[in-house]
C-alpha cells in the first residue's frame, strides 16, 4: 500500500506545474456575448495550456475544464454549459500564450449578466451574511478552485483580477460608483490576502447614458494603486450599445492582455 501511495504521489508530481491564475468577474460583458458560431475553428477548440473554473447562480463547471468558448450564459439559455457565447478570456489567453507558449494559465470566472454593484458588495468585513450574493459566491469559487489546483500538486500564482461591470449601475453618479468600486477592490484584495493584486478595469460602451460610470472607470487608476484602465474606443456592439459583438469581444480580451503585459513589465 505504501509503495502504491508513493507511486501515485510521484505520478501526480511529474504533472505538477507553475500556473498563472487570473480572476474574472463582472456582468454581461465579462460573461461575454460574443457568438461561438462566429469564431474560427482554432478558437472553438479547447486549449491545451489554459483551463477555467466558471461559476455563477445559473451554471457551474464544478471543476477545472480546458478553456474553450461556452463559459457564458446569455439570457434565455437554459441548457447549462457550454453556452453559445464567450467572454474576453479566449483572446486574453491566446494573446498571453503567444508571448509565453509554454506557460500554464488558469481562469477563475464568476460573472452574471445584469448584475449590479450591490450584488457584488463586500458588505462588512468578516460577516459573510452581509456580503452581496455574487461576492460571497465568488470568494467561495476562488477558494474551491485554488484548493483543487493545490491538491493536484500545482504551484499557483494569482496574477490579476479582470473586472468589467457598470451598465446596471448607470444611474449612479461618478462619485457613488467610484466609491463602490474602490470598496470592492480593497475588500477583495483583503479577503484573498493579496493587498497589491493588480486589477484591470474594463470600460463600458458609450451609449450616451453611462457618462458617470465611464468617468469613474477612467479615474479609478488615480484613486487606487495597482489598478489599470482598459478603454473600449472604437469597439462595436451587437445591440443598442450594450454588448460587444463577436469581433469586439475578441478585441476586448486582447486589450485586457495588452494592459496586463504593460502593467507587468
């Protein structure tokens, strides 16, 4: 029995890897509304060097899965995973892997279309019952996902949080939204004990009704250290100026990657 245990431990260890972990959170444009059917074959195939753990109230991957389109649940989709859409993780991953093809990547994604900052509220420190439901769920997801990797013998480093949210809080003033976002960033850093975790904040589309949110997002790097802004100038939507179309969803992921590569130099 001891020999068998030692053998299994050794077999696990030879597959152990240094893994760069990225946290993804927010509402529909982080969840993603790019259409899988509009992707070329290469992007539709599961990736070998990237994996994802996706969880929200509508769907749960329940474990690590190879990164591929479909970790997204658009309105009306009732068939679980994979969904028919994708988020910025696809082109973010492919961009990073062009730079470092052998690097292992992992994405912990918690996103839900239409979610507000109130649902992502960190509440009172130490009182999980005061947390917004998505914040509480996301902390649980991070813990589960990390534990699963560590039990497999991997060494993991959480590199950054990618955040894209704001459409549901469009009626907030710039000052009110910025305060909510600053509180979220400070608390998630504290709750996962990474006080200087880099945070990449994606901009909402300009449809003429979100000026206060866009102003707050542009100002956030000056309000909080180690925060980086990702602009969406020139990107297009598939609807009335809310959801990025497939081409722009891919470009958004590339812009997140470019911001991260610049920030991590």
